[in-house]
C-alpha cells in the first residue's frame, strides 16, 4: 500500500511555489489544519490528526511557536516530518525561532545543502547572498553595466533620490531592457514609512504602473484609492474568506454601486465589502518581511540609513534571495554595510533548543 504524502508551507505564495516545483498539491498550514473560525481552533489536532504518513513543510523559518505547536500536535505518531528552510533568513514575525532551535538542539537529523551547481554558481545574486551570509560586502555592479551582472546597484545618497531612482528604473530603465515592470518587478522595502517606505512608494508606483484610464474603475478610500489592475496584499488572516496575511492578488473588478472589490488570488477570486478593505494594501511595494516564501523575476531593494533600526544581514539576505533573474540594490554603500554587519538572530532569545536538549526522549 502506498504512503500518503502531504506538502505544506506557511503562506499562500510559498505553498503555490512548492506546488509548482514539486508537481504535487501543497496547502498553507492554516488550510491543512482546517481552521474553524467559529471555535477559533484547528479541526486537526492530537485527537483528530492529519491523514498522512509523511509531511513536508517548506519555508520552515517562517514558523512561529504557536503555529509550529499546532502543526506538530496534528501529525500522527508514526508519520515522518521533513522540515525545509533557511535559518539565515528573517526570523518569524511571531515569537520564537523554531527552525534554528530545532537544528541547534542536535536532537533531530539535519542535512545541509551546501553545493552550488554550475548555473547557480554563475549568478552574482547567489554569490552575493553567500558573501552577505558570511559578513562580506557584496560585489556591486552599477546599473550602467546591465549585461555584466544579474545583481546591480543604483547609488543614491538620500531617500528622496532613491525614490526618484526607483521611478526611473520602473518607468524607463527596465522597460528599455525588455522587462515588464507590471508583470515582473517587485519592490521590497525594509519598512512602511519614509520616502522609500512601502506607503509612499505604492502611491508613486500606482500612478506609474496603473494610472487612471478607460475601463479602470477606481474606488477612493481615505487618502488613497484602489483601482482595477492594482496589485494588492492581504494584511491579516481572514479565516472566513480563507485568505491569509501575505497573500498577493490583483484587483479584477470594482462595483461602485455595491461598494465591492474583487481580488484574484492565486487559487480563486475573493470579494471584499467596502468596510473590509482595510484588510488590503497596495502591493507594488511590500516589506521584505512580507516577501518571505515568495520569489519574483526582478527585485528592487532600497536600503537607506533612515531605516537603520531594521537593517540587518538577515533582512538583506532575505530580500536579495527573493530575486530569480535580476536584483537591483538602491542606496548608499554605508547603508548596505550597516545591513551586512548586523545579525538579527543575536537579538532574539529563546529556550526551545535548551528544552529539547534537556528532554529524555528523542525529539522526533
């Protein structure tokens, strides 16, 4: 009799990517555990475990203690678990550093993939990611030498100049090199505020990439607006609609009479009432934290000292490794150096590894 294999990931985008790479269905952990909004609990738990013989979880570095606890409780006693992840990325938004602590506990078997294959080894994105991981400054190629590298740098001393530089990249530079900024480009910022924060960048990018036009219905909301064709991101877990924090979609229809907005996500279309639109934000630019579990053909990373409290090696590494074909860093070398020299996980203290080391029974 064949074994039952289950694939899961923390976010919708990560699950979609896992499905594409594996050829098998993958679900978000929330959908896998079947969250019940009435009882505010998961249907699958220790009394009602998952019907599986083997569970593979991708992007495990994103798991916080609460979600990991719920997931592990729902795994049958004799089932095998394979956790896949990168502890050098940003830690989970919620408490804990589950993957790091499981590895450091030395209570579970660990395999580290260290070989860079020929095609990847030629990528300056991959080379610079490894340099950053070891505390070395990345090798920066100016944007004037587009054909020389897949990892480029646009120097800008001030955030206002950085915002202007990003506008130039999406309006002129990238289209000139055959890149569609609407389809292929994602701006990843360390923060929401400031000249190169997601809020101001989204206002600028909406006007540049999805301006008002015939057939593009626009719904004003507060100081901003949503428009048909806008890229948007879900900001909170909505268990009724089954869309979750970090899910990306595109506005497919706006009904001004009904005050409704329809968003096409990866798996299905979801309708929002006007009162629920605070769950959505424009996503032409998103934070690096929100990008975890996703990949994009082209990534633009603004890095400036105005966000010095957030700059870290983990942040830069995570943002850079979201890029599949091209990455462009925007900012001064000083800010890039600040990010390379600061390691985030030294500033989060946990006890899981110690508790696992102190347990008498095997952790798995």
